[in-house]
């Protein structure tokens, strides 16, 4: 696909065309990139103002350099990162809690199976990490069902 694309390398420091010499879109964008710090909505040469995308870029720069809008942006960005951090932290805690609950349920299921095979409570407690009183409660719950 090399015949579809054209690459242009421009050393912006060497771009010296005046606004009156601008003829192509590449000239307009090169001029914009070299003079963006001097441009705003009220000070846009007609040669650049004729390109709606450059006008849009100038408006974006005006917003970025507007102190009030920049502060709003920074506050919103901080809130977004705070929320993302809280969500990630909560998800991690929920995963840990879920694993803990799952392990406890598995231990209880194993304990019930071992009780059904006639293994004593002390051995089951050693094997599962449950307390002897937890095993007694399981046995009592199983008898009630």
C-alpha cells in the first residue's frame, strides 16, 4: 500500500512562509503549528480562518489556555481518576472477599463430606482450618435438614 500514502517531513523551524504565501492545506497546518501561540479566536489570519479544522483547533487552544476552563478540566480529570481508583480498589476488595467466602464455603463442604465418612471433628478441624465449634454447628445444621 505504499502507493496510497504520501509522507511529508517538515522541519517547522525552517517553515518561513508568510500568510500571503500559503496555498495548500499542508501550508496552512504548518503555519498554524509554527504560530499557534500567537493565534486566538479574534486574531486569526483569513488564510487560516478559511480552514474550518484550523478554526476548530484554534478554539481548542483558546479553551486550553483559558484559566477557568483549564481548572474545570483539571478538577474533572482528578475526580475521574479518583473514581477510577475507588472502583479499582473496591473491585480488588470484592475479589478478595469473594475468594474468602468461597474458601469458607469449600471448607464447610469438605467438612460435611468428611463428617459423612465418619472422620472425627478434631481431624476435620486440622484439615480444613475450621474450628471444632464450627464443625459442630455444621453437623447440627446438617441434622436439622
